[in-house]
């Protein structure tokens, strides 16, 4: 498996696109992996239009946040941060909203779909921390976060009854608060998309980790990479929408693949350094070099 990946990627500098499969080892489930339950996430249009939908969202998200905030970076996050620090990556785009790449120490992450730890006011545009809102919601709804439900990748938790939940307004204008994430049916900000396309233009290869590429927001960068005719490697458990575009598709876990790839890279680096050292220190090589 690492040999296949190395044959495709070689020593190229990589752009990495990650999806929910990267965060499953941190206890955050994905939407579309094998065995994942069928979910129907709230759309942007529902959230904007219906006060009851916002009440339902914030009630469920309030319970989910208590668990989401305790998630820690896993092996995949840490290895990608190391690869970035070693200069092997040109950039990292994540479709996840959990912020775990940043917490792992990755120097420059594009959070394509936003961050669940931030909140934005739909009416005045003010951005605040999710932690601060959580404290306000806890004060308005004492004991509510002890309710039990199944957590989703966006921090949502399925609850049967949310009609008694009190929603907090924006402290600046009294307006409607929304998590600073891109909902289904909402567009990714144009400047963020432009930054991602710029990274594709700079990359020597694209690696997709833990994404089924079902939404166009991520798939379009795979298409752009293929249009540039650079290698595309996809590592994901199960089929993806980009399989026919891939130079290599591995049906495997992210952490074990990254671990094996890093060992292979380091082995190649050490072998190359030793060979270079022998070459430059050999009198025969030096003499041959002069006579030719």
C-alpha cells in the first residue's frame, strides 16, 4: 500500500483535502462512511426561514457541543501537521468543521466549510466564540445538556423534543445567531474558494483523505487537479464520487496509510542522504567526475 502511494506521489509537494473520515478516530462520526446511519442535516434555507428550525438546531447543537469540544486530534491530524512542518505539503483544505487540524499544530488550514467553534450573527455580521454562546445557552437552559443523543459530524445531536429550549440572541443587535459553518444549501464564500483553487494551481499532486466527495464543494478541486494533469490519490473507506478521476484509489483508513507513507518518505530521505554522502566523499567518484 505505501509503495503504491509512493509510486504515484514520489517526492512531489502535496495539497491535501480532508473529510470526515479523518476525524472518526477522534470520536466524531461521518455522514457517509460504511455503516453510518442515514442523516438529514438541516438546510440553510430551513435555518434562515423558520424560528422553530433554529430552536431545534441550537437545542441539539448545545447538547452536541458538550461532547464535540472534548474531541482531540488523532494520528491523522498529527501526522499531517508534521508533514506540513517538514515542507511536504503546499496546503491543507478540510471539509471538516471541528478545528482539529489547527489544534494539531497545522500551520495553515483552509476550513472550507467553516468552524463549529465560532458563531456569526446573520443580522449584523458579528463573530463570537461558540464557548461563550454555550455558557449563555447553559444559563438559559439549566440541565439541558445532560440529555442524551447521537452526535453528528457537525456537532448536532438527535433529540426527540426541543420545544422548551430557549435560544440566545446576538448580544450586539439582538439578531439571529448561526454557527460559522456552511450549511447544506449554502454557498462557500467566494474568496475561500479562490484560495483553494490557488492551492490546486501550486500543488504537484493532490491527496484526498477520508472524503466520499459527495458534495461539489470538495469534488471541484479534484476535477481542477485532473485538469492540470497532476496525480490525484484518494484514500477512503468505501467508494467516492471522484474514483474515476483518481490516479490511485486506496480503500483504506487514513491513519494507517499516513503512518506507512511517512515511514516510506523518511526511509527514502535517509537512503538518499546516505547515497549522496557516499558519492561526495568517495575519492574514486571525485576522480571520475574530474576526468569526465
